[in-house]
């Protein structure tokens, strides 16, 4: 993820704003997961907060990481208008 401040041309990458870690499912297409691990994938689609992909990150952990990173960043930029993208 990249953050820029208002009209500033400066950007910076923020490590804590990366995608949810999908572990062994990383880079796989949905149809590949449906074929290879049908029940686990279906459970994850139906209840993603209860199921964690093999060697992946729990969504609650990702949520905590993302919110914590955003709050920490906002405290540092008092009075500016950040753009996250």
C-alpha cells in the first residue's frame, strides 16, 4: 500500500498495509481451490472469520494489523489529508 499526503507528489510504502496472507492458497485461482480443497475453500467463503487458509493469516489478525497501521499513521500526520491507495 502507498500513502501520499494531499497534493504532495511524495509517496511512501507502508508495510503494515499489505494484503491478507493467504499462505498456501496465495496466487491460486478460485476454481483451482474449489477443485483441490473443496470443503475448506467453501467453508472459508461462507465464514471467512472462522477459517484460515493453510499457513495463512487469520482475518481477525489482518484486521488488527491494518487498523493498527492506519491509526498509527494518522497520528503521525496531524492536520494533513492522506490518500491511501
